[in-house]
C-alpha cells in the first residue's frame, strides 16, 4: 500500500513539475497585474481616455519597463469565445468557426513576453475612441499562429480579413501573427485566438493592466498603487497580483492532489517502516538462542547482520512486487489527471521502489545491529 501511494504521489508531483516548467507562450517572471475598474458610471469615450492616462502613468512608474492592458487575463476563469466568418475560408457542413478573443492595448505582446512572429503591433493609428473618429475602414486584429495555421494553412495571413458571425459590416484586417500562448488552462494547447485593439472600440468591462518590472515586483507594487490613485479619482484598483500567483492559482487542483498524495504516502511509508522494524525485532527476540548457537559455531557478526537485514529486504521485495502490480493498476485509473508523464513512468516506479528498499534496509538495521551483538553464552541461557 505504501508503494501504491508513493507511486501515485510521484506521478502527481511529476505532473505538477511538467505543468510549471512548460512553455506558456509568455514570460511569467517580474510581471504584475492590476485589475482596474470605475467607482462611478463612466461613458465609453471617457473610459478610453482614463485608460490611456493610467497606461502612460504606469509606463513612467519607477521600476517599470513596459505596460499594457487587456480584457482577458490568461489562465483565469475569464474567456471570450466568438463565432467568425473568415474571408476565403469555407467551413465544412457542420463546422462552426469559433475562436477565442482578447482585447488588448499597444505593447501587450512586448509586456507579456509573447513575441510577434510576423506583421506589426497595434499603434496610435489604430485608435477609434468614439464615433467621431470611427470610419468605415475595417478594424485591425492580430491572430496567433494556431489560428493562422488552421484557417490559412501555408498562405500568408497578413492582410486577410474576418468578421463576427451575423455582422458582416464589422470587419477586421489581420496586421500581425503572434506566438501561441496558453489561454484558459495549462493542460490545453493554445486555441485559435484573435486579439483586437482595445482603443479601436473600448469595452464596457473592467480591464487588467500588465506591468513588466525591471526588478522584483514587491519593491514596485506600492508605486503602482500610488499611480492609480493619482491618475483619477474615478479609477478603482480592485486587485493586484503577480503572474506567478496567477499560474500557481491555475494549478491549485494539481497541487492539492500532490500534497494529499504525498502526505498519505509518507504516512504509509512510516507505518511500513515501523511494522518492518517491529517484525524483525520480534524475530530477533525469538531467535536469540539460534543466533547464539550460530555465533558459538563460528558465525561472524557480519553473517548475523546479513541474516537479519536479508530477511527485512526479502519482505520488502515481496511487498514491492505486489505493490508494483497494484500501482500499475491504480495509475491507469488516474491517468486522465496526469500531464506530460505516462501512468507507467519508469522514473517514478524505479525511484519509489529504490526508496522503499532503502527504507526497509534502515528499518532492518537496528534489529540486525542488536542481533550481531548477541553474546553466545548469554544466548544459550536465554529463555
């Protein structure tokens, strides 16, 4: 049972390591997120102007290297799915062209550490804060490489257009292709994703500002809070967090399972160690006379020591064989919870088996040491 639990805990720990060490499509280090809303009703053009003022202020905050904002924060419960009509792409009879969307500002990809593979970033020329600056020209969009590959194949995506399903007048021209980045979860590959310029049409929802720091985020967060307060009283800072905290929160389930598995497996290992120690101590006490006879007939201390330790290791090996069979069966039952590691991962199984053998040897050492010190004369009188 100890080996079964240890294997399970090992597989979940390996899963957690794989998820935390994967390429997320952006850089999580030294990135601070500020959820900003309004404490009073504000119309859309005014929202856009306040967002621009705050963005400029955050960029000038001491310790900040770059800043941007977005409507959706990666690896959170928020998401935006949209049906699209893509010019030049003919969907299948039952195919629904649905992509994930994000509304972002200029320098978003630079701030997030998600490089553009081709084309350009959003810029001031793409702004349309109110109806007076709007034209009949299409808006601009950046798509990720998965969307480009899925709907355009090997053909260039730049200059192609798409529109929202049922609203052909609302067109967007693709001006850039970005590297794939995780959207909602680390387990799922990056879905087809488009990015719209938030100042092309300012959303009515609260936005999240992302600030890339030059040093440790903790040393600059107070300055960022002060910048929000000083920009405009209508702005309200709802939450501050780092991207590391967002990633850790997205792995809460995996961490809980790994911690619980580790706790129960260590408990079972301790019980197995104590049980083996007790069994061997009782065996040595029962065989004290026999051990004395062996020593009287010329057996060396090393021989007696090996006799007891060998019995302990034999018990451990028998238990390991049974445990390995049980662990293989149990691992298949939880294979859907694993990521980046097979349910029959040889590294985990070998490591756990060696650990159990080492623990068994340590549990056998004290009884064996006691047996090796048996005085043959006292043992022959022992009852």
